[in-house]
C-alpha cells in the first residue's frame, strides 16, 4: 500500500471476519448472510486498531459477531520456491555428466518452499542433503512467492472429549439401538 505509516511498513494485517455476519431471513440464491452496519463497524474497529486481537460485538438482531485481527511481518508470508535437481545415473550407478556437469534426472525433479526469512543454502543443507546427498539447486529457476495461510494463522485448538466419555456415549447409543431392535422384533 502506498503512503503506509512507517510503523506499518513491512507488516501485513489479516482480518478474519468469517464469524461477523447476520443470517438472512430468506436466502437470495446461495447468499444466506448479510454484512450489517454492526458487522462493518466491528471490522473497521479491528482494522483501525492494527493489533492482534479478538473483537466481539452484537448485531442488530442481538446475535454475537466476532472479528479476529493478526498483524504479521510480510516476510513471514513469503518463500523462495527452489527447484531441487537429482543427477541421472547410468547402468553402473555413476552420475551421467555432460560438459563436466551432472545431467539432471527430470523424473526426480522436486521443489521446496524455503521461508524468505531463511538462508536457502542453509535450508538445503539441513533439509535436503541428508536425504539426497547428490542433489543441487537450479538457482535459475528459483521464484519468490507469497501465501496467506489463513486457516493456520487463525486456528484455535479445541480440546476433544476424553475417550472414556466418547465410549460411554457409544455404549448408550448401542443400548438404545438394541432396545429398539428388541421392541421391533420382539424378545425371545
């Protein structure tokens, strides 16, 4: 964005407003929610604050609405996509050479996304070489990309039920089912 405040430069604000809408009384095609004034106001509040946080509100129908904001370094969303080459081997298991360089085996070509904040060579040495010691990076094919990991950024772990509670519920369902089958077919 042009004319960004100095404190915001190099930063990106992500806003999750997926829980900030009001259900429609009647759908219009596949549209079943509206962004009301209360929703817009809450989104603007989160945007204006420019900090990590959760903003709660109430829409015009007294339903709870929620907006989440996350401010991140832009570099954390970027990566270098590197092309990892593996040499072609001849029948004797020796590397095929052409003009004193190994010939790449296109069927074994792979890519890796290396975070922009990380040194490509250090990543390659740590993550690739231990598993493919003959590999190299075709640096002419390296591309910079960005990804917004929305789900990962806003994910909140929810504790699952303990297994004994689930087992007890299954047992109750089984008893209920058996009683209904007994009623249906009669007991002997």
